[in-house]
């Protein structure tokens, strides 16, 4: 089973970015669906994806797919898959998953059926009536949508958004994968001054620094599949060496500011853990007083929404003040701002040039994109 099918789940709205990342990694047969992207590759590619993906949530090996309108069909379809090609006789194989729009809607019952089917297959393959499950973790995942089941093994362990640099966060943290997506959607490439005036624990600025340096985000963490028998350490070393050879050195202007001194101190510590403290700086700063003299630059930021951190009216006042701050910047500045506020553009004082629908956890948001030198048709000059 040298050629594998992979599934990479992602936050809704990021499917295109994940697909682009997989194509840049030269994965084959890349295909995006709602909330996940499929592709094909090798065991080496398994390691490369875990180390390099910025916007995917985890890397799953697809064992197979089949119709599952009944529990009998789920059991037989699962038992027919070649689990023994990846799971050794002592492997641990707990089961989790979900079902959407299908006849089999009881998740606990589906878990029991899948677990029994995998155990039956492995028991027959290894000639055992009881499997020890004392070895490495082979997390089984199922996804049942419209009565079709997809059975997979999770290679990542902790989600890929857990880069290893954020030991703790401030209230309402932004997931690293979404922060990276915001930076990528702003088209930042490391050349312009980059600023986040609502930096919190520093996630957006740190992800911008990783992107500027072209540093693989998974180099400082471990993955479940590192303990798999089929995944020799040489594959992970080869993937890591390849990633490190692609890193850039440069003089980058990356800045984050926050009005909370404790958040700024935490951001500085996180930058050290991410090994980007030499290219990103954090300061205590009021976003409504933000100003830069450079003729151009990019702001990528995630201010409070009014749903979790501040009252709605207070947030609207903050948006209005920041709108005036942005209007005072030189004409070459661009802004990418994430908010769930339905009246953001009105309170900010200007309609966005472009919008992109994204999700921050379960919160439906828009990424509002502004270019200062660009005016929408019909606006007065």
C-alpha cells in the first residue's frame, strides 16, 4: 500500500487554500469538498503534509469508502478494508467520527460497530481472539454523509493548528490555521511592513513571520504517525530536511500591538517558542492610535467581535475609531480584518473592496479586505 489516499479536513472557507498548499507540495489528484480536501501520495508525503500544511486541520489516511445505509452495511464495509496493512497486532485503534444527513445518526452505535469490525478484521489477520492494543495509537475516524461512509486513520494526533509555540493563550484565541489563512489571503509575502494592532497572544504576527521565512509550521511538534511501524524515522528526517532547506533569511518588518501588557508579554514568549523572535516585535499599543509613516504596508487583524469579549456598542465604537485610524494611513496600506459583526462596514465607515466568508470556530465571520488606493464604483473622490 505504497500509494495512499489522504483527506485533509479544514475550517469552512479554507478549502481552496488547502488545495493550493497540497498542489505546491506536488500531491496528486487534489480534490476539494466542503470542509475537506482529498489527494494521493506516498508515506513520505504523509510526513511532508504534517510538517508543512499551514491551513489544514489534520492529515487522515483514507482506508476506503462504501454505502452504509444500515449497521450491517457499516460493519461489513468496515471489515472488508485492509486495516492490517497499517495497524500492527498490538496497535491501539479507538474510534470516533460523525454522521450527517444519514440513516445511521447514532454516533455511539456507529463507533461500536466500526470498532467491532476493525477488531474482527485484525483478529482474523493476526490469528488472535483478543487484541492487546498495547502499542502505538492508530486513531480510527469515520465520516458518514448521505449514507456513504469514509473510513480513515488519523496521522496527526493533536490538530495541526497546535504548532507547539503557544503554551497558553489569552481569552478567545484565534486558531493558528485561521491566522495563517488570513495572512495568505492578504497576499503577504514578506516584503511589505506587516502589522496586527489587535495582536492578543501574537498568533497572526507569528504566522506571518513563519510565512515570511517559509518555515514549516510543524517542525517543533510531534505527530501520531511518527510511532507507526510503516513510518520509519528516515521519512520524517527526509521531510524535515527538505522543509528546512526551503527556509529564507531576510530583514522583515513584522509588528504586533495590543493594549493589554499581559497579552504582549505572552506574545513575546510565543515568538521565542516559535523561533521567530528575531523577525517579529510586540509592543503595548492602542489600536485606535495606530500610525505608520511608510508609504505602504499590510494590516491583518482580528479585533473583538462583541460576541465574547466586549459589549456590542463598545465594539462598534472601537470599529469606528479604528476606521478613522486606517483612513489616516498613507494610500499604499491594505487591510484584512476578520469580524462576525453584521454591521461592520457601516461602523467602520467604508464598504470593503472584497469579502471572504470564513469561520472562527463555530462563529460565522467575514474577512473584510481593503485597499486604500482603491475606491468602489460610485464613491466620490
